[in-house]
């Protein structure tokens, strides 16, 4: 298996992984070991900000796996991201104990405030990290499996599938806003203290969370790369380009789509779980359909069907969001985001990485054919 994963990496993928590994090492070192007076010092707030970008990149990677290679446009992946975040948030809330405002040894503060008599059954076990880590993957994965089982077996595709995924995340958002759901209502879960016994606010913990996020992104990239480079990945591309023909050839299209959709949801859950301790809060706004749509824009900007493009698109768009939502430019961010999406759609339909690869292929083709450029096929829409 390891040999196959290594063979699936081309030069670009190897360089990309090397850059991620360098970031995982350099950012914590520049934060913890370099004096604050030095210009190369990375402040604590930037470590958390970079960690948030990396979690978004993992979410974008999960979306690119199903959209770029299987043609499944999900407008509800924010739900799986939020569910993973809530699973981690429940673990972090159970670690507070008597250090909360009401000093209750078992119930979180919001349950004491709302006069909950006992801890709900679905909160049992979240005081243990292994159980919480299992729920981070199991809950989004199980929901995606059940949803995909009915949707794909009913042969729901295209815009109809996109609409019902959006309806799914909207329904979950409305449910989590209710106080009687037992997840903190509109305030969500916050005021975290410890993770695995370490102060979640400590610089060392934040640096470790950043490194863990980068490692998770690297593992996710390796999994996606191994899938798309295999025969399984070739079938996914066939489903994307001609689903009816692939089914006619004897492939069980529903099984392929169900597997990759469930895997993608699990990756999104892991991204959400790593996101929560770094930002310090999880609330129902993470389920908002607009968040899922924005994540799709990240992939489109970077270049769908490229994997590295999804990561680059997530970082570029979110850096732009950080820049434009501060100061006088804050009211214009949505206009900038919309303009960015329109510009990419019209001028760079393959995205940043897709366009770069297309230009490189054209130059190689021109050299091979003595200057006569051969037309290249366009990717499936």
C-alpha cells in the first residue's frame, strides 16, 4: 500500500507535500524559539490564523475529491465540517469541569443555566478523547452514508442533489439553534480550557494544533492522491464525464459515489474538529448554507480536479477575506468574493492551478510539434 501511494505522487505532488512539511516545522519553531523582537518571529495570533486556513484547506480538499473527480457538487459539506467541530467541542466542554462559571462537575455551564437536570445520553463518553475522536469521523461519515444511500440509489444527480445537500445543512442549522437540542443553542460551545491536559490557549498548544492540522492535510492529500491515481479514481472520472455510459458498462455507480461521498464527509469532520480548538468556539452558524457555498468557491478559484488547487484556493480566498473584512473594506467583502468567482469563471474556468497546468501542456505541445499548437480537450463541465 505504501509503495502504491509513493508511486501515485508526481513531482508537483511531492513538492507540495514537502512545502507542507516545512510549514509544519517552521511555523511552530518561529513562534516558540525566535524572540518576539525578531522580524521573522511568528506571533501567536498568526499561528491560530494559519491553522484556521489549513483546516479550511482540508475541507476544500474533501470537496474537490467528490466534485472535481466524481462530479458530485455538494452545497452542504459545511454540515459535516460543523458536526466534526461539535464532536470536538463536546469533548472540550467535558474537560472544563468545576472551572466553569457555575462550577458544576459534570454539566456544562449552558445546561446549568437552562436548568437541565442531567447530562443527556448523547453526551456520555465525550470526556474521553479516543471516544470523541471516533465520533469526529463516525458522525459525519454515518450521516453521509445514510444520506448518500438514499440519494444515489434514487439516482438524484446534478442540481437536484446540490439542492438537497443544501437543505440538509439548513435543517441541521435550525435544529442546532434550538436550546432543547442540548448543544448550547445559538451561543454554541465555547470557553474551552484544556485539550489532552494542555492549556488550549498556551502558545505551545496552539503550535502543536497547527502542526497537527498540517499533518492531517498531508494525510488527506495522500489519501485523495492515492484514490484518484488508482483504477478506482479512473472510474470516478468516468462517472463524472459519462455516468450513464459507466453504468451501462457494468459498474455499480452508486457504490462508487457512496464510498467517495462518505470518505469526503469524514475528511470534512476531521477539518472541523481541528478548527474548533484553534478558534475557540463552535456554534450553529457553521451550518449556514452560505459557508458551504463559499467552500465550493474556494475549489473553483484554485481549480477543481487538481487537489493542490483546492488547497491554494482555500488559502487565497480566506486570506483575501481576512484582508477585506478589516477596517473600511469590511462592507465590500461579499462584492469582492462575488467578483472573484465571476472573474475566475469567465477568465480562468480551470481555476488557478488548472490554468497553469493547461499553459504548461500547451508549451510542451508546441515544443513537441515544432511550434504547431494542438488543441487540448476541455475538462468536463
